[in-house]
C-alpha cells in the first residue's frame, strides 16, 4: 500500500446529530442534544449535518429540529449546517430555521428507494425540483445518493447507473453531491471501482462520501477514496448511525477513527482525535451505543505501567 | 488502492483455540472445546494453533491441552497443529501430545517481555535453545516475536531492532517466524514501513503475521501485508483473543473477515466465509464475546424482503 499522493487536507462533515441520533431508540432531550452538539463542534468540526426536518411521526428522535438548529447555529458562527429535508415542507422548515445546506436523499436502487421513500427513482428526481426552486439563493443544495455502492435488496450497484444518475442530478444545478455506502458492505475493490467510474461525472462539484462500517471496511474504503483523490467525508462521532432497511448494518465510519487514520498518513482534517474520543465516550456514558474502535480502546488514556518482576 | 500483484493464495493459521479461548474468563469444558475445534476445522482450516502447554495455574482455561490436542489430531489428519510452549516442560508436554509445531514466544520490547514473561530479551533468546534442541527432528519450531510493531509501554517498535532480532532468531535454525502486532494499534503506514524494513531478513523462511484489531486496522494491515508479498496470517474465528498487558486491546483479526476480504481480491485461502461465520455465531451462542464484523452483521442471512408500498 502506498501513502504518498494523498490529498493534503480532508473535510469531515459530522453527521452524528442526524444519522446517529435518529438511530437511537429513545428521544435525547433537546437541551442534552444541544450540549452534545456543542461539544462535537468544540473538536474543530466545521461542517455538520445537524438534523432532519422530517415528520415527527416518522422520526420522533428529531422532532426538535426547529429548536436545535437555531440554538446551535447562534452559538457556533462559521460552521456550515446541513439539514436533511425529505420534502417541500421539510425544506421550508429547514430554511426558516437557518440551514446553510439542504440535503435531499434518494436511492440509486429502485427497490431501496421504494422501501425508504416509497417513490420510484424518477419520482424522487422530479420531486426535488420544487425544493431546489424554493432554496435557490437561500441555501446550498446537496443531493445524497443512497446505495451508490451496495443495495440491501439488489446487491452491488452498477457503477454506470450511479454515473448516469449523477448526470441527472447535476442537470438540476445542485451545489454538492454525496455518494453513500448506505449499508456498509462494499469491499474496497468494488468501492474503488465505482469511484473510478463515477469520478469524471463529479468534475467541478464538491463530492462527499458517506460510508458505513458493517463489514469493517469503512477505514479502508476511506483510504481507497483518498487514493482516488476524494477528500470529503461524512462520519459520525462514536460511529453512531444505521439504516432501517439493512438488518445487522452497523453505524457510520467513526469520526475519531477516520481522523486518527488520516493524521497517521499526513492528511490534515483540523480535528483532534483525542478530543473526538472524549466526546464519543461521553455519548456512551449517556447510554448511546458507540461503535468506534478508538472509543472502545484505551486510546488517549495513560499508558499502562510496566508490571514489576515479582 | 491497487488490487493487482497480490499473492494468489494465502495461508490462515487459526489461533482461536489458543489465543481466543485463553482470553475467555470461564473454562470451556473439554468436550465442548473439542466440538468447537472440530467445527472450525470443518471450514477448511489446515493449520491451527490449538492450545498452550502452560501451567494450569497461569492459564487455567487451557489446562486440558494434553487431552484436546490428541483427540482433535486423531479426528483431523492432514492438519498441522501448533502448540505454544513457554518453557522446556511445556515443550515436553506438547511433543508427547503430538504437536507438529512448537511455538515459542518472546517480545521485541524489553518492557513487554519483562511484563509478559519476566525475562530480558537476551534471557528469552538464550532460554529457547534447550527447547529447540529437544524438538529437533520431532517437531517444527516457530518463534513468535510479540510487539514487533507496537509495544503497550514503549509505543512504536524500531523496525531495525525487529530486523536485528529476526537475525538472532534465525541463527538458531528455526523453521517459522511470526511477527505479532500484539496490541492492535499500528497504523497501516507504520505497519507497511516495518514490513519493508524486515522483509530482507525473512528471505527463505515462512513468515506469519499475527494482527490484532484494537484500532480497527487489522483488515487494512492484512491488505498492506499482501501488498508487500506476505501471505501467511494468524487469525481467530469470531475475532476472539486479547492481550493481558494491553488494557482496552481488542481481539485478533477475525478469520471470517479476512477470508471474505481476501476472496473479494482474488486471494484464495481454501476457507469458506459463510461456514466461518456460522461457527463464529455458534461461539457467540455459548456466551463467548465475538468481535468479527461479518459475524455481527447479517452476512449470510437471507436478504431482506423489499417492503411493499402501503
């Protein structure tokens, strides 16, 4: 494995407050949530997907979106806040609350899109036009393409289909694209292959990768992405997160693990793994199931003393 | 990341019955242990570190070494069985029980060797001469060099020191060398650097890598090793294992994860990840804490049905 020719910097978009907290069974009280998020931002995070403006019936854990975003934003100038919006109503709420980026999600796979959003891919693509029109001039638009690598129902996603869909999304004049390895089962070889196929279609637009860790490949897939010149990643402190339609799927790549890995290869993120681990451990203390390796290890704790010869 | 120029085949030496079972608090009854081991061998395992001939006071979990080895060996012809031997008495026991390979362990780091074996490295090197003399002509000798990459007390191990120690071990005329990433914290870049430095010293002798997964780098470090032409690995079904002197350290690389990864890159191991996961899950049913990613995921279970539109 080679470690030269890597990007000098990488951007981490912290998604724990959205992807992580929505996968927690119990509602985290708003005050506690804001406290966690402020602690996350104190690690140096400059981009965050903070919540989802979705029906509280669908995701009660994020029912306080309209309170959390303005409170955190006021306390953290200079951070770019992304909000997931499933529809026009959500977009209105996100804009009213001050979101800097609206994130629209659809799945590359028809079956997963139907399972997740109850629409065909064509319906999803058409449906985002109103949101984009509403947001124009008010916020950036990010489109997240779920199952860009693997689908829980169909298996490996054809990279040519992903490339074609990127083209369709770009025709709409969006600002950011995210390719999501939604279920965390893509092998590094397949992951690399898809990136090589789709890269030309992403020329000139910020492209984020959102990687889950079900089969333990998240760190290696990040290395694969860096090798291909990608340097923007979603990740979640503590490795929180999940996918409702992927039984046994694990959480996101853990921010602390990615930052430590990148630091070891000279890729600067501006984040401090020690601080990240401390925040991740504090989530654990609140009963949240963390899945990051560093968080579970003795990382950052005092080195053991050498046992003395008896 | 590149996936060409990888070895066509790799050897897995299954270490769960030794490194895994010794790290389990409760004694696994001998009959159950033999049943587990036979199930592991039925996945296609051809090399196994089956037990340790150590004082039952030190490691009561393996007190039945002299019963387990002959029973399993009789039932599984053609498999090469390695037994860890801490001293001459252990070597005598292992030879009497029919071990094909005696495994002698010392640590590259003085502090870890003292903590683990209560000897200086020089004393350990001198102490293995009697064992080697005893075993000559009766069994192969493997020397495992713990903390070849990272030491829990001293941090990064100097690759030049590891290379020097390989030279000292080879002067004794041993048959196999194992380099162990004992505490599972070595970054892929450092791991690769050490392999590049020591590789010339390993010319002409089978060299195994024993990799723990504390920081989640085990799979990536295996890829690094394959890239450098190494193709012999220790691993433990279910990712069991540990190190008594590395608080927070995780288990071994999980055999099922490594085999799946290698299969995805065209590296043949002769093992079937589906069968391995089934065995790993059976360990879990017995209350053993498995740490492999595939074992924890829905791997091998039926694909979810596509939820129907309401």
